[in-house]
C-alpha cells in the first residue's frame, strides 16, 4: 500500500492528536504514600496498555508514517512517570519493585517493549539502583540497631533464656543480611550489597562485643547461670560463620578479618569462663570422690547433664563445644586428684584401686558419649592417660607414652611423669628411660619409630629399613 502523505499543518495536527491520546489514556501514577501493590498495579497496567495500544494502532498509523511518533510519545510519558516515581520517598520494597520491573521491561530478551528507549533509561536505572543501595544501608543499620537494643533489654535475663532468646541475635542478624544480599543479586547489586553488609556487620559486632564484655566484667558466673556464657559462645560462632559467608570475594578483607577477630576474642573470653566453672565444679566433687567415693561423681555428671539440657536442640554446635570443655575439665581434674592421692591410701579406701579407676573412666566416657558422641570421640585424654596405670611392662609403656606425647604433648608433660611413678612399680631409672624415649620419639618421631608404630597400631606416614636402637634399649 502506498504511503499516505499529509500537508505540514495536518501532519502537526495528527502528531498533536497522538500526544493528546497518549496523555489521556496513560495510567494515572499512584499517589505518594501508596502501597507496593498499587505501584505494581500501575507498572503492570502501563506495560499492558502500551503493548495493546501500539499493536492496535500500528496498522492505522504505519502507512501514514505516524507509528514512530506514537512509540516516542509513549516512551516520553513512561520515562517521565518513572522519573517522578523515582524522586519520591520510596521504601526498599517499592524501589526494589520498580527496579525489577525496569530490568524485565528494558533488558529482558523476551520483553515486548524492548523498543522503548530514552536518554533517561541508563541514567535513571543506575540512579534507582544506587538509591536502593542507600536505602538498604539505612534499613540494615536500623534493623541491626534494634536487634542490639532488644538484646540489651531482654537477652541477659536467665529466667527468660528460652530457645528463641538463645538463638535470636545471630538468627536475626543473619536473616537481615542474607535477605538483603539475595534480593540485591536479583538486580545485579550483589557485590555492592555484600560490601555494605560486611561494613554494617562490623559496626554491629563492635557494639555487641563491647556490651557483652561489660557484662562479663560485672557478672559472677557459676554453674547456675552458665547458659548466658553458652549463648555468647554460640552467637560468636554463628556470627563468625555469617561474616565469612557474606564477605565479597575481593582482596580487601580487612573489615571482615577485624569482625572475625573481635568475635573470636569474645568467644575465647566466654569459653575461659565456662572452663573455670567446669573446673571448679569438677574439683569440688572429685576431691570428695577421692576421699570417700560416696556418689559425688554422680552429682558431678548430673550437674553437667543439667547444664547441657538447657541448650536448644537446634544449637548442636555449641553442645559439642560445651561437652568438650566439660569432658576436658573433668579429665584433667580427675588426673590431678588421682596423683595427689597416694596409691596405697586409695587401695585402702577403694579396695581394688585400678579397677575402680577403670570403672570411673568408662563411666565418664559413656556419659559424655550420651551427651554428645562427637565431643566424646574427640577427647581421648583420660582414656589414654589411664592406660599408663594399667601397664607395667616398660617396652609397652614406651609405645603408649610415645603415642601420648605425640597426641597430647602439653598434657603428657604435666601428667605422664606422675602417672609412671604413682603406683611405685617402676624404678626411677625406668621412669627416666620411658620419659626420655617418649619425649624424643613422641614429640619428634623418626622414620624408625614410625615403622615400629605400624606394628603397634599407631599411624605411620613413612618407613625406612633402619632398625630401632633405643626404643627397647632398657630391656637389652
């Protein structure tokens, strides 16, 4: 069909009519303060209307050369309204809704309105994203401040320490930051928001650590209020994990490292307090146990079980930590009390002392395994140390003590010499020889020791054909 031509006056009149038509039929911008749903409805109806009207009028206007003006008119009206909308005091959700719509309409491969274009497109879209980042920062900062305030009000009341209170701080913080990052990913702002979240978390942790350190200075901790310390340890563990997860993959991780360091120091402080509580508890009961053996070992374990029972079922990681600390404290205190008590006195009090000791050790292991099998498996100190008491063969003791010095170097220096002398079976020369060999080959194993270790069920890494000359020298 031939192209229709008009005079200049008629052409201008038609252009004006098209502009008037577009203006009269363009959806009305929601009033300021509207809900997100109203903005979504406006954007959706605008998109639908432009698609329908351009498709309907194109056959009529194309031959007259007016189709381009129709599309330009819709483009001008659309970007004018979007600019007015962007200039409003929008919430995060409203701005996110706007950006998601623009991303789909202007940049999606399957969009029917890809022909829409304007010098305002790129600048407006980027300005909207930067405004979203600023709003997110304000919202995250306010949310984290509210979490701190709420925790300061109710988080230190032992009577209100239910499961929700126990895990609330790290759950609320993690959800706040993760939601922001996941939403930002949808609009290609993930890296910017990760950096933002890392900075906000750093500021939050500074205030949180300062507040908790002040509480730690003024509160006297016993087994009655240890759940507060458990909560600090758990919160620090989880927030360290959060800091690692949200950290952007950049070379500048100073903020993240500082955040993790502050949390680790607070966690160490709380852990030290828990260790002191467990040590005092173990000492009070085990000293009486070695004097009379009248049930104090049961009292000790029931109290530890009670403390573990206050931990939420969902907080499995902190339970491993608490059981480890308790088992370690009980093990070391049992060894100390044992070595303070003379063998003959214990024989007179308990009858068969070695048998009773073995029963105690097995009881500890069984009870701690019931509390947490992972923690019990990872703490073999008492089980291994007591093997020294049940062995009188010097050659076998060298192998046992080599393994102890290898696996527990500090504890072995503290306890093994006393355990070797405790029953009075070994001569001082034999004790010195066992210790000398154990320290030399346990702390600094040679290939020869590794070869012999294979025979005795240890864990060699390499072997050589050279024979051992000193490991069994005392029996030559």
